[in-house]
C-alpha cells in the first residue's frame, strides 16, 4: 500500500562510480519530483516531471540524469559520483503540477559517497 | 525567485505547552503555503496547508495563520505531545506557466520533553 516508494533505502559507494535510484508511485499522479536534502536538512528541488516530460531542472549538474519511463516512475541516475553528492534524495508526487496540491514524499534514499 | 525564511531553527518545549514556528516569504505572488512534518528516517509528510484566500486554518491541535500583507505565516501546535517531536518545514508556492514548485524553509527541529 506504499504510496511513493524508493529503492534502495541506503546506498554507499565510492567516488567516481555511477549509481541509480528508483522511484515509483501508485497514486495515479501526473507529476513527480526529485529533491535533495543535505546534512543540514535543507530540502531543495532538483527536477520535476509531468506525464513523463521534464518541466523543471533546477540548475542540477548534468551528471544527474532523471528518466521517466512512464508517469508512475521517475528514476535518477548519477554519473561520476562526488563527495558532495552525499545526501538524502527524496522522490515526491502530486496530482496536479499547477494545482498547488499536496506533494507526497517517498521514504528517501540515503546516499553516502566515500 | 522565492525565498522562505523559517524561525526558530530549534525549539524545545515541555509536554502540554504550545509551540509556534514562523516563516516569511519574499514573492507576493505565492498563494499556497503547506507545512510538512519530517520524523527521523522518514520523508516529509503534509500536516496542514493554507491558501492565500484564507487567513487562518485549524485542524485539531494544529493551526496555521497567514498574513499576506506582511508576507508571513505561522504554525501553532497546542498541547504538545512527545510524538510531535520532529523537523517541521514551511513552504511557499505559486503557479508559474501552469506548473508550481515548493520553496522550503530550512526547517525547525521541535523537541517535546515529557
């Protein structure tokens, strides 16, 4: 019954590696997001997709590439991981991109780059 | 772009006391103001929201007030309980070209002592 799910929950990897985080929502929502939460708990939007199309890219390095195979999934691939990429990454979804509706967050993926 | 300031960054209260968290925003066009609660190890979860056509909204022990003229909004929690301990985020949003994004404050860590 999980509304927004993410895998993996924890990810520990070496600098320079490439990794992916997956997100799925079963709420029937059209819009999905990726957020980054740093060590000081600051939440910042990275990307937004509406019906599989990118609508927001908040000046994220192009090492980060989101992919939406369908509107229920939004995956995040990160190339050449850096120490500064260590953070918690949250996926979220909402029913209406412009309708100012509730965003539902996943449980987060804790990424540690060594 | 929108800037949301949140105070205090930490708040310690005794069980049964009230807690107040305050936020200010910079963009007068913002018209949706949600509050999220993030428990340890979990994703943020919406607890209450308010839109710009309303000055106050209440849901049991939680209330939110909005002053559009001063561009600030506040979360009030009465009769606090230990399970209210969490990080609370305010956010502001507006519709822009058919899409909206949430700009979050930096969070308030609330600790309720029994």
